[in-house]
C-alpha cells in the first residue's frame, strides 16, 4: 500500500455518517491532483466498511461507482439518512464535507 493510499483512508474515516465527500475533495485535502487514483483507492479499499468509501461521490453529487454495486452504495447511504433521487444526492451542498487539508510530508 502506498503512503497516499494510507493517508486517503485515514482522511476518509473522518467523514461521519450522513455526510458525503468527493474524490476531488479528498485529493485536494491531500495536496494531489490524482482524483482518479483516489477513485481506485476506494474501489480497492481493504478496510471497508471501517473506512467508509460509500460516502465518496462525484463532484456533481451523483453517486459514482462502488465495488459492491451502486444499488448497495445507495442502500448504505440511505441507511445513514442520505436522501437520493435519480442516482444523485438530494441537497448535496448541505451534506458535502470537505476534509481539512492534511499536511504534506
């Protein structure tokens, strides 16, 4: 596992139930532009559900992918109180959490 993967998983654990973040927001907080790499980290997350990759969505509020299937991701988010309509987060801006920028080492 790369240092960037480890930092990504640590940062994602800070996103609480009922909130979502984006691949881009995680990358920005980690000081990288590797948005697609962040998506791949979510796809291969060995710590799920402890590291809640289902809480990471696309920047426009659409659900995005999920290793266990989009339907399961939607069920998990709804179980946490997130409302979804047409594969998009309802009231995305109020549920969006931008992780704090982590210091680069």
